[in-house]
C-alpha cells in the first residue's frame, strides 16, 4: 500500500529526514518510535503534504501513485488520513458541516454522489458511539473549546467517518489520561480491517499496550535504525533510547 | 481645488434658485436650511487634510456635473429582494418618499410614517422637537448639506408602548438619466417601550455614477428597543455617505448591523450617544471591498452617563485592490462610571494588494470602568487551511468555509431569518469568486 524509499526532507533549511524507508502493507499496523527531534512528526507532515516541508530526495508510492505529486486534499481523497498531534481550532465551522463537506468532496473525487442525509446522520451516530463522543460535541465548532482528550477523540471520530486506507496517528497519546487513551485506542482497533493500515507515531510504549503493532521501527536522526516486532517496544521502554543510539554508533 | 469650486458654486446656485426656504410654509425650516447651508459654505467638502476624511478622495467623484435636486418624471418600480415579503416597506427615490410603492398594509394605526417635510409643515410636535437636535451641522459638512437640501425625507414615529411587528424595509435608491447627488433624510422617533427594527437598504443600480448623502436620525425614548440593519448593496459605480445619529435613553437597547458589499466609495458615520444611565448599544459591521472600492466605517460611541454598556464588532475581508477603513471612537466621559465598553475590529486580507487602515480610539475620563479595544489584520490561517485540506476539502472550499464562518459572527446578529440567509448566500457567492 505504502512504500517510502530513501526519503530526505527538510524544513527551514534544516535536514530532518535522512534516508527514511518504510513499507506498509494492507492489514498491518506499524509503530514508529523515537526520541524527541528524531523526525517523527516531520514524517507525518510530509505524508500529509504540509507545505513548509521540502522533500529533497526519495519517493513515496501510495497504491501505485506518487504521493509527493498530490495536493493535501488529493492525498486525503486517495485515502491518507493524519490524526494531528495538535488539532487546530476552527471557530464557526461545526463538526457536522465540516465532515459533510469533507465526505462530499471525497465522494465527488471518486465519482460518487453525496450521501443521503439520513445515511450521513446514521453514520455520524454509529461512529460517535464508537469513539464515545458526546452527542452535543458535533454541533460545536471544530475543536473550539475542546479539552485535550476531546480533541484527540475528535481526530479518531473523523477517521471513523472518512474511513481512510492509511491512518497516520501522530503522537495521538500525548496529553491523554489513561481512560481517554483507552477510548482512542479502542476506536482505532475497531476500525481496523484487513484492507486498511495504520502508522502509529509515538514517543512512549504506553499506547502500544492498547494498539498492538505488527512492526515496531525505531527512528533516530531521520532514519529507521532498528525494526522488530511488538517486543521491541517493551525493550525500548525498559532500556531507553540511549541503548539504541549506542548500538547504532557501535 | 476644482471640485470645491465648481460643485460648491453649483450647490449655491441651486440653493438660491430653488429658494427652498420660501417654498416652505414652515417658518422655522427656513432658518434651519439657511443656517445649515451657511455652515456647509464655510466648511466645504472635506478634503484629504480633513482628519476624519483623510482616506477618502471625493474630488474625482464630483468631476462630472451632478444634478442636485433631481425630479425624475418617469420612475420605475424597483425589484425588491426576497426578504422584503417579511417586512413593511417604504420606497425612497432621490430622497423622496414614494407612497404608491410602499407597503404598509397592517401597520399598527398608531404609527406614523410619512414625509418629514410635511410633518414639519404640519407642526408635528415630535418632529419639530427633534429636528436639528440630533445630528449636528457643525460636526460634519455632509450633515449640513443634507439639512440644507433634503427633499421631503421620511418621518417615522412609533409611539409609546407600540411594537412594529414586522421590520420596516426602507428601500433607498436613486433614479434618473444623469449623475445625481441626492440627500435622503430619515427621522425616527421611538417612544417609551417602543419596539422596532428598521432595514436601511441602499440599492442604487444601473445609473451613471451618482452620490447619495444620506442622513438618518434616531431618537429612542426610555426603554425602547431598536434594531437597525444597514444593507449596502449598490452598483460598483455608486458612492454613498451614510450618517446615522442615534440618541438613546435610559434602559434602551439599540443595535445596528451594517453590511457593506457594494458601492464605489461608501462612508458610514455611525454615531451613538448613550444619553442616559443604564442603556446599551451594540454595533456590528461586515464589509468586503475589492477592485478600487473603498469602504470606510467611522463609529462613535459616546458614554455620558453611568452604568451603560456598549459592544462593537466590525469585521472585514479585503480583496485585491480593495481598501477598508475603520475608525472607532469610544468616549467614556467623566460621569460615565461603571461603563462597560468593548470594541474589536478584525480584517482578513486576501491579497498583498489590499489595504486596511484601522484606528481604534478609546478616550476614558472616568476611573471605574471596564473598557477594551482590539484590532487585528492578517491573512487566512494557513494551519486552519491545511487542517481542512487534509480531510479532502479543496483549497477553494476550505477558504470559503473559513470566510463564511468569519462572516457568521456578524451575520448571526441579524434576527430576520430571510435577510440573514440572503446576505449569507450573497457573501458565500462573493467568497467563491475569490
């Protein structure tokens, strides 16, 4: 589904990703772990198409398409979804209106007509239950006045509504207490199908107790230095990132 | 200045030729008009050195000869917008009330709506007492000129405890075959506990470039509740100075929403005097100038007495080649303790070639008050745009969504649903063209 080859990217003249490669197949969950400043969030931004990031070398192939050629909206329409680390507040745009517009635009891209209002409302209702979102939240402006946990749950709710092929969760666990974390993880797990995939970016192993990855990759200084199964996360938790650094240097 | 010379001379000629004062049976009006004209003669049109008008250039607008007191023989009934069906209506063409096209069916019989000139001639006590006491000729040459030259005008009296159960649509337009310079004038007296909303709707279209100098005076007595919507939707060659002078009394609630979407040069002078303790004023505005349009909002909120509230929010979107001016004065005088006065002006620039001059002015002479003002000018937030796009929404749609939400904060103050919807749709259409 996704093949990233030898990716170099920089922001404001500073090289962050330095030869990053990763392959993700349908049905897989990949965790990307790494210390602060290793390039985790840059990876998420580059995948979603944030404009202030410049790709200087490498390729990203998504289901046969050159992802780097696509605008952010076309990436979303192709099925890429980024759950933001810091979701933006948009006063005056209700979540319902926002999602209706997003769904309509995505369907138009695929040549589908707008969803029937009844069908849309039913989907809203089902997905709200899935992420345990308060009914009133969706009539409010996007993220405005939301708590940290509500913002993160709203990200997963949007993901549930839009049903992407590839979900990228950028530090979705940061700022969440254990209950919120459980709800968010539960949502992600229940959205999992053999046809979709997820990249879970995190600093701590904690989230991976709930979202169990098939692969764990360790990102240090802009590239993956070690990959393994879910037990690698535990090892990291125990030994810290210095252990990897030393191993890399050795 | 060429303009000063010719237009002033022409105005002088018209003023004496018509011998307006002599035509008036009302004795007091002669003096009223003459004094006003003398004031105008002494002041002239405001030039670019005039502090209150320094961003406006009237000179090119008056280069062609204007007909000053147009009497059109063949008037055509205008086409009204959809929301008109929810309103009473009066039609004002070239400053004159056109009765046959007004619609006042079902108007509470206690309410007077008629010609201001006639009301004065008939010695209407309310009109006589108020005329000349609200807007001051000395403060503004356009007020003086309107006082000298207004033709008939409109008088509206809502007596004590009377409610106007539908908004009154004041359809104000010009008609003729040449450049016109017209002076519509409206005097509104709202009695104690009167309740009314008025829609001042400027809608001149399909006319050689013309200039409207409109004056609306409002006197709201104790506990009156008055809402004024000001919809400015003229063709791109029409210019307008619209002065609203409102004096409000104890317990009054006075609200204005000014939406400027059309015209070449549009200047709003909105002056609200909180003339007693415990009253409140709410001022909202939205404007969207583009391509050589200048929309200028000057507001003055004058707190003279204690325990009053005022709140002001003006928001604009300025497109390529457009120019917006906001000047908001708030006076809190020595006796106006316990005043709450808030003001905010926000602007979004859609191009590097868009200009905003914004100047909030807060002058406080009392010491126990809560006041604040703020102003911001910037571009659409790139983070918000990216967030929307990352969900599959196109850049154009994302912009339109953000601009719609931005306008809604002001538009949601419009309580007449059909007018609210009409303006929302119009603004949405404008934003989609951006």
